[in-house]
C-alpha cells in the first residue's frame, strides 16, 4: 500500500503501473483519461474507497508471495520505495522488490486466471505487464525482471523479462507526449470506449447545469456515430439470437456440431436445481432420493473457435441437416 508521500511523488510524473494506460493498451487497469484526471488534481491521488477488494487482497498477499519467491531462488530482497529517475524525472516507479547485489527487479502479482500468461520460466507475459516492468527497469537501472505470480491462490509461477531499451524509448516518447500535450495544458485526452473512461468522466463532471446548446458539426458526427452503432448493436443482437435458435433447432436432441475451426454444443449444465419441496416432503432423504428430485440443468448453447486438428481422430457422425476538452 502506497503512503501519502509516495502518492504525492507520483503526481509529478507517470509511474510504472500507469504506463500501459497512457499507452492506450486495452488490457490496462485504467484509462488514460483517468490517469490525466489524477495528475491534474481533478480526482484524488489516493482514493482508497475506490480500490477493488481484489487489489486489497493482492497487497496483503504481496509479502507472502515475496517470501515464496525468495525461498525458491535464494535471493535476498529489499523494498526500494518510490524512485524518481534522476535523468528523466517524469519517469517514476515503485518496484515491489529489488534483489540485493544484482541488477534484478521483482514485480509481484496475484491473478485469478492465466489469460495472456505463458509457460513458467518464460518471458511470455501480458502486454500491460511488459510495459510496467520495462518502465521499472528503466527507473531502477536494472537489466532483468522476475515476475512471481500466484495463480488461483494455489500455484506460483515465475516469469523472467529482459530489459528492452528500444521499448523503453518508445514508452518514454509516448509518456512525454501525454504529459506535454495533456497534463501541462490541462487538456483531457480523448476518452476511449472503456468503462473506466466513463467513470472518470462522471467524476470530472459530477452534475449537469445550464441549457441545451446547439450541436456543432463535430458533435453531430459523434451523435450520428452513436445512433448508428446502437442500431447496429441491436441488429447484431437480433441476428445472434436468431442464429442461436436456428443452431438449437438443428442440434435438436443431439450433442452438437464440430467444424474445421469451430464447435457448437447445446448441453445440459452439470448440475441442475434440486426440487427442495419434493425433498422436504420425504423426510430423511437419501442421496439417491436427492438425485431423483434433481432434474438436469438448463441447456446452454456454446459456440467457440477451436484450433484446426490435423492429427488423425475417430470419424465424426454426419449431420442430419474523439475530441479532448480543457478544464
């Protein structure tokens, strides 16, 4: 958990956890607009009330994961606190740990799923994490980052990312452009389509006031885009549901279909909903009785993309038929 002093220091530049957001990566934790609002003092620099519970849990588990990593590697670790790059003060980072006697950074993570992560020991990590650790290596003057990740609360994997000076230079240019074009003149960057950007706009403009204004050509173009997208969304939803019902009708009481790169199934959920009224009427219900009064779960249509299988397999049955704004 960052201290008030660390929050104050980070207002003077862009920290490692904010780089992916400034770069506009879709997997970033927040939007560039949200980062801008914090740097300009429009929203609080330290609003713990808005921190999700999973982040609080991650903070609590950080020393535990660090200890697991230290025991596995034999490294001695220390917390360096918040670092400001002396050669470029706009670059700021708060590494979780550094390794004593080595130019090695350690970024600790806790994850509820493994999407975007590769095999243990590789450098195959999500793009937003890559941005974060490259920024940390630039600020802390280290050459390598280990990323111990606790998956599902039960499995620790360690990924290793090497310093990439070309990537660091690109990120530095992006950050300086963001700072000079938006933060210094207090002109908000154009919002993206994320839910975080919507929340940030709600925090910046908390209430409406004044009368309706005549729309400019630029505003009218945005409104037309919104209405057309909304109509397309409705049409797409109807087309999706119609196709889904047609697939269900074609599957009928079968299992589904499989193609070269797709699969469509319509199967019952593993567990249905017990008929508790029937169970209660028969006192001393046995497991067999409970199973008797538990009908199959509702069928769920699943249409997924699958990799083409070029290996030999058993034969398959044939089918039966924006603009920025100043504050």
